[in-house]
C-alpha cells in the first residue's frame, strides 16, 4: 500500500519504519528536513507538501503534537485536503480533544475524505516494539481498511465507536493513568514518611485488590528512582488539559482528575516536565520535606 | 471626545449610557441593530461596520464575551484606526489573547488596553466598577476621563495582558469565596442551624467579606436569580485554569471549585446566580 506519514517524532519515526518493514511504500513530508534522515535508505519518498503526500498515498497517518497541528496538516494551505483526492483515508494517531477530532473529521468528510481518530497508548517503548494499544473512532469500513497497518504498529486495535470515540477512550486512559500514577506516588511517599519501606508495601499490595499494572511497573520504577521517560510529565499535563477542557465543555465534575492536573502543573512548573510522569513522587517528596 | 462603543450586554449598556451622559459623542455598532436602538433614540450615530466606528472615533471601547470575539473585532477595527487610536477592551479574555491583539495593533501605531472590570451589572449601573487595566502607562491621562465615567477604582496593573491576569486572580478569589460560603451554608443547614444567623454573626468577624455579604445573602434567602450568571464565572475558570497549565502553576482549590461549577452547568443552572453553588451541594440531599 502507498502510505503517507506525517509527524516523524519520537513516536512517529518507529511507527513509520514498522510500516515500511512490512512492505508498504512510505510517502513523507516533514516540517524539519532533519526528521527525514532516518528514512534515507528505506523505501520512502519525500514530498514538498502534505498535499503531494496525499496525491501519492491511499492512506495518510498523522502523528503530531496537538489539534492545531492536525488541523494545519489536514486542512491548512497545501494540506492533505487541498490535494482534492477523493477516497483518501486520514488516520490521526495524535492525542487531541475529541471535539477537535469530530470537527476536523466532519470538514474532511464534506471534502470526500475519510477520517479515523486513532490515538495510542504505550509510549515510545510501545512504538519501538510495535506494541501500542490503538483506540479508534470512525466508520467501520475505513477502520477495516487501515487495520492491517494498525497491526504492524500495535498489539491491539479496537474500534471504539464513531468519530471522536478513539479520543474519548484515550482521554479515559489518561484519567486512569494520571490519577493512578499519582495514587501510587502518594502511597509510596505516605509509607516512606511513616517509616515503612514502600518496596514491602508494594510487594504486599500486588497480591490484593489494589493490584494494578501501574503499581507493578510504574511503582517499580519509582522504587528504582528511574525517572527517565517513558512518558514525559509535560505530555501527560497536555493530555489532562484536554480531559479538563472536555469536562468543562460537557459540564462534568472530575474532582480527582482536576486535582491530579494541578500536580502535573506543579511538576512542569518546577522543572520536572522532561521527567517521566512518575516524577510526581519527587514533587510529593519535595512538598513534604522542609526546604 | 469621539468614542466608539461595541457590545451592549448587561455591562455594556449602562457603561455606554454613562459615557453619553458625561458629554462624549458615541459611535456604535452591533451585530443586531436593535441592541443599539436605545442609544440611537438619544441621538447616537449608528455605524455600518466596526471599521467605520474606528474611523470616526479616537477611542473605541468593546465589551463582548470571548477571546475570539475580541480578536475578530480588533481585526476589523484595525483597518479603521488612525495612528494614535486606542482600543479599550472591557471583556474578560485570556491574557495571551490580549497580548496577541496588542502586538498586532502596535505595528499600526494603535494602542490596545485590556481593562476588565469587576462589580457586575450593579457596578456598571452605578458607575462603581473596579477597573484593572494593562497597557502603556503613558496612556493614563487619555484613559482617565473614560474610566472616571465608569468606575470608582482604577488600577494600572502593568503591561498588556496584566489587566486580564488581575481579572483571573479576581475571579479565582471571588468564586472560591462563593464556594466557601456555599459550603458553610450547606453545613449550617444540615446541622439544622439558620444560615442567615450564621452569616450575620460571621459578617462582623474575621470571616466577613463582600462575597459572604452579597452571595451569602442570596444563599440565606434562597434567591438564585442572577446577579452574576454562573455560566460567565464558569467561562472565566476555563481561561484561568488554562493559564495555570501554560505557566506550570498548581491551583488545587481553584481546580476543585471549577469542578463544582461544571456540576452546576450540568444541572442547567448556568443562567442563574453563582450562589447556585449551594444547590450543587444539595444534589441528592
């Protein structure tokens, strides 16, 4: 298949390379030409604009930072839609607001282009190991067409529902992981400040109802004091902003997410943004120790 | 002075009338012409476009709802202003939007002043608003006669956007105080104690505040008709919480208050007074 790929960052680069390895021809465009360097010796053609990418591709995957970027790549000047190509499928794997995904998808549909929102969970490691969890929203037919691509990038791909449903699922994922990481950090700091070994607490809890993957994996990394990302705190902060804006729009009370988002604000504000989310533990330690 | 005015809601209407009564000549525009009828009847000139307003006025005042509205208006006004013109925006918008608009005007030699107000509809009617403005301090003299018609406290907070930062702080402190009053009322009511009496006792003590007086009063008498429509506070919270994200600042109490406002909106009470935060605490009672 001729697959366009735009957004060749930490996540996008390994994802695109998996597709190439599976025998697809890549069509690339990048804002910064240096992002194209890793694709010099593979079956990939570079183009001058997103519109050119669209002309050569059956499916275009986008993996960019936020909604304005998705909008610019899809609908901006020389964007994918300006190619006028009917029947194109755009798969946006970025994390953006559900509302934005619906808005962008509706505009593309009016131009004869299918749009699937397909954000991922699993971080850079998941992208490198082709082990991402992919949650999609859109038409079943479009989903089936691109499913073989998903299978090369992830270990599971689920069609959650209509347009925007993938982003809703991702927002739910970020609520659970954000609140979950903070809960583990609080429990460990509570144990340590009570003079109890958090490692022992973790070990005991893993066998009970408080078991979770976060307690197991993130908890272990907290004990190892390995704060290398993983998933950077500033990105989690951005995702929680999306969650809270959506809650605002819907008139939804999300008390735990709101409190958690404030801790992520504090992490970014105190210079921990480039750390993994588990650096929430560092922040709590700092806040519970006299300066 | 030739003054342009755009935005005739609860706040804008009385503000425009004060300017007119002080002897200024008003030039107005509104999307629905009917909103300016009350001024046209008093001899005010109605313009066809915002650009035309800026062409005939030295200073244009706007009082609309969101950042996008102000940005759209500013783009049109910019084509009409002569160098030296001033756009005073009384709306509550994002500080970053105010800074962006100011920068766009600067290239044309036009000044933008963000001048959000506190005091509500009553403050606007009585010309007792608190005005907090951001922009060049050199503009103070030119702005003074206008501000004097509208408010009793005028503070130049700092550069462009500083007025909006002050307004964000104002909303944060005020709505948190309304929530605190609501929680006190809920606790008193649940304990079978008359909140009116509790409020009376508190007012003269250390917990006394304007919010306890005004909003606490509405809670004591179960008067939830707006005063200040809660949806406007809800809107302001989205702005200030987004500002906190951008700055990496934790606002734990504000974030909790925001969630109570979300719950209020879910009950469709957005057009009632923010004292309705008490009713949120009574859900499922």
